[in-house]
C-alpha cells in the first residue's frame, strides 16, 4: 500500500486481522493515531508507516521479537513504549518523541536504531554507550537531540 496517495485514518478494524504479519503503508497521507487495536496483532513482524501525517502516541505493540518497525517522519509524540524494545529494526526519526531512552533499548537483538530528529536522551549512563556512534552510527540520536559526545543525565534523574 506504500506510495498510493492513501488519505484518512487507519481503520481500527485492522487490529482484527489476527494473522496479519506484514503491513506497509509508507509514503501516503494517512492521518490520526495508530489504532490501539494494533496492540492485539501478535503475529505482526513488519510495520512500516513511515512518511505519513500520523500523530499521537505510539501504542503498545505486541510485535514479534526481532521484528521491523518504521514509524519515521510522522508527528508521533510522547515517550518510547517499552513494548518495541525487543525488535531488530527500530526507525522513529523525524517525530516529536521526547524523554529518556529506557535501558531496555540496550537489547542486544537491535541491529538498527534511528531516533534522530526527536527530543530524546539516554536515560542513564548505562545506556549512553549505545549513542556514542559506535554501535548504531551517529544518526541514533543526532541531530536535534542531546549531544552524543557530551550527554547530560541531570535532566533524566
């Protein structure tokens, strides 16, 4: 469904598709929130809603471990949900996400993590090494986030 000029909101009824494994509706003009019914999609392995006009919080997702999630370039806000920290590929750049990145995002199964162009910061010194550019590259938190080379934890404590 990607790049098909779809508009409007994502139907809540998509959450009723219990066997859904792959959903790609990137580069459209979808608006509104990601349906909370997506939390019941326990077989979902790949979700790509990049480059739409989605807003609100990222719902708790029950995606399969080591799955792929791309919600970049939307208007999503709030904190990172812990439910996505066990995924392999997490792209959330270009949103309005804010707050500390929980230690759960140190999960060794994550191969790609892009949180750039948000207002996120490492929540503790233990997670800071993930954002120095050596594991995921400098795009992890930079730019428009806390400086990678000189993180400050005072605002997170």
